[in-house]
């Protein structure tokens, strides 16, 4: 088993940190986190499970039989109901505690407690169970995993990722000297820990054209550790004005495959997976997307955006979505001119920011119109109107400087999520920015949103309990990929 990755929502992190630090005499305290384990192999990438925190259960005082600044004692009886839930709901058991007086590492007592808990858990639930141990010490998270088959082997996680209104990473490993040399200038700007954080991330990039290819190529150069490229379309000659890394000899090749070959040819430490499919209909694409820590949407496909909008809540992922829009008119000389043209960067986290529906980026009628055109490419606009559907989008020709600028702005947005450096004036929103390439302005649109939105208001999709992928039967049942 290779190093796993752990994701906590910001509210879960706050509940745990506040509880663990609340003992009046600075004794150890404990909690349980029930995790959803995503065990999804992605070809071309290291096998790395994601553990997504589903529920936090704080230890009650009645559960504790003794404690000090160096230990906590408790019986197993109160935990047996949680063991049962893990088995019936397919969850992984996580034990969380703190070291208020140090050390800033797992101790021999921790080793003994973890093995005792894992033995009790496996006696009830079988030898297929996995176990997560988390330690809060000196304002930092440490974590490791075990399996019932090899209870003595504790494997440190790749990172613990906390999603509030930004991305906070704990427990990441230091990168190699080779990687550090390549990233020397980024280290000078942001510090070496920032470079190591980027190296620990798996970033999904649906759409590998005018915005996806520049984001992926510059992201690889910036030090992102793993990329999942998703695009089924072949490269057209008309794409060559704006894609990065691809050549005329690549025309006709699948964009994701050609881009993977180019990025691997740069010779950096990034690992790349390529999937040729639509993310809203293909099981392999949805699975690969779910395995990622961060999603950067670079598709102009409304159905694809709708799936990413649901996935960011269900799979606890930040979504940076890139779009372009504008208007072309004819001038007095009869030639076209840009009346306006902009790049949009939407930044949505599970507990922060308006979703793509509330931002007005996608609408149900646009999605249904697109699906109707997939079914019948010859359908007319009048026939769509008869179904009360309409085509979405704006008149935005794909021009290289604009698509690349929007992609580069999105990568800078990822940087800012990890290590905030931007200073936002009051008129700008953090979740939606427009870069106006004609007026040379950055602005935000005001949107009312939907106060009953199932995504960003009611949170009906947050940590969704799936019976099948995103509870969409055509995408297959849950047990097919766990």
C-alpha cells in the first residue's frame, strides 16, 4: 500500500482542533473520524488512496478512564457501535488525538493504542479493513495508515489537505533535490514548503485544449506532482493557434494523449495520466476525477461542468473553472472587432463560494440543449425552442493570448489557494473573477444565487452517500470501483 492522502473539510478541522485543545489541564483528548476510502487505481499514476472525512465524533468525557499530558485511556465498548457503522456503511475508522505536551511525533504509546484498536476492528469487521491514525501536535497534523493484514506496518500519508476558504496542507514530504533545483525561483518567491505542497498534489484537468493545455504544461513546470488529463477529442488544425505543446504532426491525435507525451518529454518529475472520454458519461473518467485533490475545469462542455459542480461537493475537492466569453461586432470598415472579451476564473470550495449554477456559468436549459445536440447533431435552434431549450455560451473565438492568459491566471489562483498572496479590493469576489482583455480590467459580477441551491446552500451533495457514482445509475454502482 502506497502513501494515502487525507481530506478534511474546514469545519471538520476546526471541530477537531477546538476539541483536542479544550482540556483545562492540557491533557490529551481524542476523537473518531469516519472516512470514506476511495481506492481508485489510475493508470500512469502511483496507487494512492484518498480518505475523505465523512463524520467527526468527539470523545465524550464518560468514555475516558484516565488522561494526562502524555496519554489517554478509554475502553473499547463505546467504539463498537462505530465499528458496526464502518462495516455496514463501508467506512474506514480513524482515531484522532493530540500531544499537548509533545512530542511532535507518534509515540510508543500511540503505536500500542493503534494496534489494539485495529485488532478490535478487524476481529469484528474482517481483515480487509484499513485504519487511519491522526495526531494534532504543535498546530500541525500528522497521519498514518495501517491494514489489518499488516498491523505492524504504519505508512505515513502523503498529505493531510484541509479545505476551508483556502487549501491548507499538512504532513507533506520534502521533495527531491532534483525537483528543488528546478523550482529554485519558485522557492525564492514562495518558499520551499510551497514547492513541496504542489509536488504532493494530484490535479485533474478535464479539457485539454486552449485553456487546459497551457494550464497543464505550466502546472507541470511549476511542480504539480501528478496530473490527470481528460479529453477525448482529436487535435484539429484550427486548435494550433492556442494549444501549448502540440504540433501539426499531432493533428488527428487525441489531445489528452498528445499532451501527456509532450509533458513527459519535458523531463520533470511530474507523473501524468491521460483519459480519452467525456467526464459526464464515462465511469473511468469520473473515477479518475474522484481520485484527484484539486480539479481545474478547462472544458466548454456544460454537461461536463455540471458533473464537476456535483463532484466538488461529493468528493470534497476545490474546483477552479476556466471560461471565456465575449462579443464580436462588425466595424465601419466591414471587418470584425472585439466589442468585449474576457476570461472567467471561478474558484469554488466545498464550504466556500457560489456553485457554477448560482454564478450563472451553467443552466439546466443549456445542459439539456447540449444533450439534445449530442443525440441529434442536426437539431435546429427552432426545434430547441419548441422544447423550451436554448444554447448557452457567448461569442468568444479561441484566441491564443486570451486562452493562455486565462489558464495562467487560473494557475496563479491555485498558488493563492495554497499560499495566499493576493490582496482583494472590496469590489472583487474571491470565487469569481473576470479578466477583461479589451478594457484591461479585473472585475466580478454580482449574482443573486439561489438561496435553496442544493449545491452551495442546502449542501445536499456535500459528502454525498453514493449508491452509484454521484447517484447516477448510468455511471455504475459503487461496488464496481471500491
